[in-house]
C-alpha cells in the first residue's frame, strides 16, 4: 500500500472515531443583528447512506450553527440547506462536502413585507379566550431543491397573532411572492392554545372547495381572508 493511500485510510479512521463536535462539519455564520433563536434552518444530506434530512435546533446567543454531515459514520457528499432568518429573504445553499470543514455565511437580503388581514368565523373551537393563530409557510419547492419525491414538506413559522373578540386579526408577513421560487408554496393557519401550544383547530379559507386542503396559496397581496375551523384531526402537511 502506498503512503498516500495509507494516509487517506488513517484520516478516514480518525474521522469515524472523532466525537461529532470534533469532526469536519458545515459551519453557517449568522449575519449581525439576527437573533439566533429565531433562525430556521433545514438541510438534506446525500451520500453512500442515501439521503438524510434534518434541521438545526435554534439557540440563543449563537453566532453560527454547525451541521454534522455524517450519517452512521459515513460522510455526505452533498449538503443542501434552506435557511429562513426573519426579516431576510429565504436563502439556499448547495454544498459539496469532501471531508474538510466548510464555512459559509448566511447573507441577509432584506425581505419586503405584506399585510395580511383575516377574520376567524366563530365556532365552538375558536371562541376560547386563550387562542392564537400561528401562520406557517409550506415550501412545496423544497422537494425539487432537495431532490426528493416525497416526505414531510419543509415548513417555516412566520408569526403568531391573537384575533380580537370578533375574530379579526392583522399580521405582517414576509413578502414571499417577491421570490419567484417561493410562490410554489402555501400558507397554513393553525389555531393554538396560547398557554400550552396545543392545536385547537386548523383554519381553512371559507371559500375553499369541499374536501380541499387547508392551505392558502402564496399571493402578491391578500384581500380580507375569512377562515373557518377544521377539526383538529384534519390532515396537515407539517
């Protein structure tokens, strides 16, 4: 065996036994002014193990996040990342991993905002005083970007708002329509108990067709959207 091959095998052996925090990894530096606990980052690894998806656990007072590109000791060859930093456009990275640490900075290109006005039609589910609406973005385009055919859709939590006693609410949302790729997605409205976080009901546009999904297509602007409560067990894509 040549010295070069021996060195490669030795390096591989060391990589396999190193603790995860000491192995080569992908490091994503956050731009200044971004609260790290609000960062939402999902990724998909491909390599000799096939494919593996995951997400970064948000923490306070972080300047960067690391992704471990190993699955059962085997290194990924490709790492694809979708990152949402509130106030910034959703960004993507497509990285080749060759066994050494990769460092990248997540740039922040300011995202426009759009005002969303809605009204929840009152029902036994939505009349509880401690309810709030969570708005979630379902990124259908993530399947094509990650190179997969099915599985859980990538989701990003855009904000929460409490309706008034008449069910009316307003919330500023990122202008997803300005990024053409993001138009291949929908908004989902989840009514939760503000104290426990438990789901009370899924909310659906009043004018949606019977048996249609709960979601509302991404639009350049929104009229006042009237929402009705679906049963908590209604199928969701989270």
